[in-house]
């Protein structure tokens, strides 16, 4: 799985998001910035991001994903 494929799934799965990826295809990290995270706990944000790639994690195609989930306001 490529970083571009993971990024596309995250951008589709998290409404209004901007996604930045680092690493290689099976072990990577991501920064997901979306206004949908406003008022959500860090755990709820991570669960939302993980839900977008759950099938890939379950299949073993994606081994590890480090997640930072932020609102646009938290980036300024």
C-alpha cells in the first residue's frame, strides 16, 4: 500500500480533511487536519481516522499508523 493510497482513504474517510503522510507504505505516520474534529476528544479523533483504514489494518496491508488529528485552529 502506498502513502498516496492511504492519504486518499483518509481524505475520503474524514470530512473536510487535509492529510500529510510520512514513512513507508506499511509503517507510516499521518497528520490529519479537519474542522470535523472540533469538540471531539483525542480518542474520538483517532477512532475516526482509524475507521477510514480499518480494513487495511485488519488485512495486514497496513501494519502501523501513527496519528496526529488536529483542528485547523490547533495548527495556527
